[in-house]
């Protein structure tokens, strides 16, 4: 019986593997009016069924991009956005077209700033200068997920058992909330006690000293800083988490944290 179950699992995994597709899409993003290459345009691939992010990249100085990913769900949608320009989207069946060269893709300049707001609201990820920004609503997690649970779902972000965080292999040295230190120097106090449902965006930048932040100079490219922006409706109020446990010696243990936000002021106990 045990051998039969193992054989079934093995065959099922082979079927799943055989249905996967190694997909590649590439192209060049240009301004529609004068065909000028658009550097640092955001390019991302998401699943059609639930809009969850698959992978992303940005264009180089020549406006070129290339995305390559093994897909198990082959119905995907390509999105391209650039601040000040209209966005571009294309639905793709990777099973039918495993390799796609799109050539030049022209983006029309936006007539007003409203278009910029729309693009940012749709995109699960935005790259602007030195900031990588994730739109939290685009990432699905379990109910009552913590910030740590959320970070584990973001592409390029790793969280180990001790709660240490790396972004594209580089350590995160600071975690801020609304641009300010939240609770001491231990990031896990923030990531394991704040819940995902109060977070609007996760912003990742190179860690900067006070003087670098003041002058606008580039920061330490070997370390990253994560800034969590709180939803406007949660920026004023009290919330927290409480855990309780009992041991065999009839002792009880309680642990928790209570947070109060009042716009720029915050208290945690």
C-alpha cells in the first residue's frame, strides 16, 4: 500500500512537471512619439486567474527587457508601466507561445497626472529611481498574516527561521514604519507583530546614513532598508496581537504587543 501511494505521488509530480513551460518574453520599450528608449520601465508578468505576480524586471538604458520563468499556470498577462506614460498589457498563453519577441512597444505620454496614479494602483510592483515598491493588495497570504508572512511572498525576498531578511541576497539592516524606526533594533518585533492587513505598501531601498539621506547621495548598496507604509484608515488607532500558552506544570505564559498609531506618533508596548 505504501509503495502504491509513493508511486502515485511520483507519477503525479511527473505529470505536473511535464505540464510546465519554460517561458521567455522580450522586447524594447520606447516613447511612442519619438521612439526614444525608456529606461527603468517596470515590466511584470502575472497570472490571469488571480492577478498574482509571477516575475518582474526593469528595462535597461536601451529600453530592452527580457523575462524568463518556468510556468505551471500558462495563462499569464504581461504588464508594462512607466511614470508619465500610459500602460501596456498583453494576455499570453505560454503553452502556445513559449518564446515571444515583441519588438518595439510604444507607450503614449499621459495627458495628465491622473494616468500616473492609475498605473501605480494597478501594478503590484513599481520601480522608481532607487526604490522598489510592492503593492500589498497584489500578494495573497493566509488569514491574519503577519508582515513576515507577507515578505516571504515577495519575489527576491528571503526570510530565514530566525526572521533575518535578505533582498536579492543582500541583508536588510533596517525596517521602518512610515519612514521612521518602529520598535528598537530588532526587525522581528516589527515583522512578527504587525499584521499584513494594515500595510499598504512595502518599499525597499539601499540603506542610507543620515547625511546620505539629507544630501540625496546613493546609500550602502550592500544593505537594504524596508519601509512599511500604513493604510490611511489604520494610521490612527490601536491594535495588537496576543498569544497564550500552557505547560504541563500548570504554568501559563502570555505574550503580545499593543500598537497605537496617531499619524506621525506611535506607541508600542
